[in-house]
């Protein structure tokens, strides 16, 4: 891969355009490969990842130092950090993707029409995917693996905080491709921290990138929304809510809320707001608050919540909008499901919403009325993850309404064509 930090004679624009051309060529070559060949490539990528363990850990140490100097939050540093367990998990995730059914060429549906034509809708690759992400090194491998599984070439642009780690991961993945006889340029990583590279990708690089997938904070998402000239599979903030209904099982409410918030506070599926029905708040909110506090969580509540848990900090309107990605949760007492649904509609981002209740009718209404990519009944919001959905991995959680929604795995990175078979028909 060309390194923009070392090639002073070329402009960034020229280098980016060249990446686009090479990605397009690689995508055409991938489209002609068999599912077996792509599986072999993925397994080779996983082996190369495992072999690069020590080199990757050394590179990640540099990224962690840079992140600390830059003043990243504890949650962001947790996203950035790699150790032996996480490196193994990255390689295992690539193996998991290799084990997934290959979507390319599969019939989505098939039917015949009165003219006698036989019509099938068949999955095909999107082509070239541009993925822009921040301080999560594992996204480099997850995204590349899912793109290969779905027959797509990918251009990856990592955040400056994770660039050293991303370079080692991309180098290993490309080596795996080469050893399996697949085009290395099916996986390319932008080698510069220059933010102008993002702008070039958002133009589509002379129609060589077919779709952009952003994964990061609100500033990145806003820039993509403002500047993209090609389709976007969007991923907004994870303003995830838990609604504890009047008929919630008390122990489930405590366990699920604490896990949703505290298992990993820095992921987009972490709960940020707790809504609790006023009918049971008097007895149940103190128990939930105590469990959260014992786990190290700070609480910010409305006046009704604070009247029940006096040591809770006061919540401002800004708290209902805030994705903390930290050990903080906002708390509001609501009068029934209508009030809960109204709060979620006002402040939710369409990511993941959960209800805790033993009333199946109330759960069904929650499922039907909440507008989100993922809705959950009686389980932690931390299950909002492509791996937990059986997808092997994910590029992100799409919160839009076009093409893909929820976890974006290999199948969501395909489009389709109509295959029409006739027996000599001509249209009158």
C-alpha cells in the first residue's frame, strides 16, 4: 500500500484516486471468485492475524501513548486497548466470518409470472466500500473480513488514535489474501492521519467507491452527512434506553440494568438512560440505584427520581441527549408506557431500546411502537452486537431506514440483481 506519509512527490488526491482504481479492479476480480476461495482467504487472514500478535501489541502500545497524550477518555482508551485476549478475539472473529454462509449468488426469492418468465432476485456484492472509523482497532479486521465474505473490496480509514494498530492489522490481512491467491488490493488502508483523506473518500474517488460506512462520534457522522456525495449506511449515536415497566420482574430489572450500563460502558450498545414506571419506582428504583452505585456508576435523575434516591445528582435536559460512554446513567420516572415511548421518541437515535416487563402485551406494544434498529425484551442492551446476532462480526449498527438497519454484517453488505429466464418470449 502506498504510504502518503512517505511519498512526498505525490499529492494526497493522486494517491487516493489510485487506491480507488485499485480497489475497483480488485472488486471485479473478487466477483469472479468462488465462495470456497473467499473462505480460504478469510482463514488465511485469521492465521496471519494470529501470527502478527506481538507486532500488533507493540504498535498498540504506541497508539495508547498517543491516545493518553491526546486526552482520550477512559472509555475511548478502553476501545483502543489491545491485549493477548483481544488480539485472539480479533483473529477468532475473522474465523467466525469464514464459517458464515457465503451470501453471494444466493437467491433471495424466485417466482414465475403469466408470461412464463422465471424471475429470481439474487444477492450480489455492493462493489467497493469505504469505511471510516475511529479508535477501535478491531474494526479494521471485522470490516475487512465482512467485506471479503460479501465479495466486496474495501478502503479503510482508521482514526489517528488507532493508526499504528490498524497498519499492522491491514498488513497481516493483505498477506493472508496474497497467500490464498486473492487480490491484496481488496483490502486497503489509508496510511495518513490527514483528515483531507476523508474528504476524498466522501466524493467517491471518481465513482470507484460505491458506499460509505462511517463508524464514530457525532463530529464524524455530521461531516459524512454534510459532505458525502455517495450513498451512506449511517450509524448514529447509541442513545440506548431501558424502560422498566410496572410489571417488571424486580431481579431481572436490577440485573439487566446493571449489565446494560456497566458491562462495557464505552460501547454503543451501553444503556444511557433508565426510564422506570412510577407505579413501581418507589420500591424498585432504590434497589436498582444501589446496584448501579455499587458497580461504580454515577446517577443523574429528574426530580421524581431524586425524591426516591436523594443522593442522585440532578439531570439537565442535556443529559437526556448525552451518550456518556462512561459509568454515568440518567434516570427518569415516567407514568406508564405512553410516557416512556414519548421520551424515547424525543431523545432516541434509532439504535437500541429495551423493555423489562412480564406483560407480553406491553412488550408487543413496545416492539411495534419503538422506531429503532434493535428492540429488546427482558435482556441486556449489550446484546446489540452482530457477533451476538450470529453474524460473526459487524461493521456497525445502522440507524437509518434505507438498505440496512441494525447490525451490519456480510449479508447487509450485498445488493441484488434480478435474473430473468425465458423460453423465447416476446412482449406483445
